[in-house]
C-alpha cells in the first residue's frame, strides 16, 4: 500500500497541464508534473500505479515514489522543482589558502622573458613552490575566472 497518496485540486491539475503543454520548463520539471498527474488519486485522476508510471515515462519507481512523497510532505512546488545540491567541499580542488596563493602569484611581477602570467606558467609555478602537488590549467583558469582576475 502506498504511504504517500497524491490528491490534486482542480487548480493544481490545471496548473500542471498548463506547465506540460507550454513546454517552456526544464525537462525534469515537466516529467515530475506528468508523474503527479498520473499518480493523482482524486476522483478526476487516472490513479495509475507507480510501476505503470515508471514504465510509461521511462523513470525508476524510486523517482515516482520520491515525487509523490515530496508532493505530500512539502507541496507542489517542491515536488516539481529540483532540490539545490549541498556544497561539496571535498570536491574542491583548490582550497581557500591555495586560491590565495594563486591570486598572489598571478598579481606578482611577471617572470623574466614573459609578457604576462599564462595559466600554464601559473600551474607550473604553483607546483614548483609546493602550494599543490599537481593542478590542471583548467582548474586554475576556472578559479581565476570565478574571481574575475586579470593576469595583466
């Protein structure tokens, strides 16, 4: 037996149909709207089961269950919209101290024989000064871009 039963009001049903027909929302949001419409257990709803919904829309039954649960517990907006992902500090390649070294290095005097600091040159210097064991040019480029820095 389902623990989270979706019962849509007429307003909610119309809003979901409008969302789907407009086609101007992210695909995930449209998919969640379709799931809610088919899972609707009210008198006007089709009352589809999770298995039928998952097969029709090519999603896992866990997705259907999760959308139903979020609708019942948190409301229609939460069920439709993607949850913000928590920050993942362990995924950061450069921590604050290393970023500070990068900024200080990029603001320092350019090396002899060069017109300015290149990202490749910064990467080599960061490793040479043992601020990091290794770092890609792309990581440095994205870090500098994030900080709106100009290597001059």
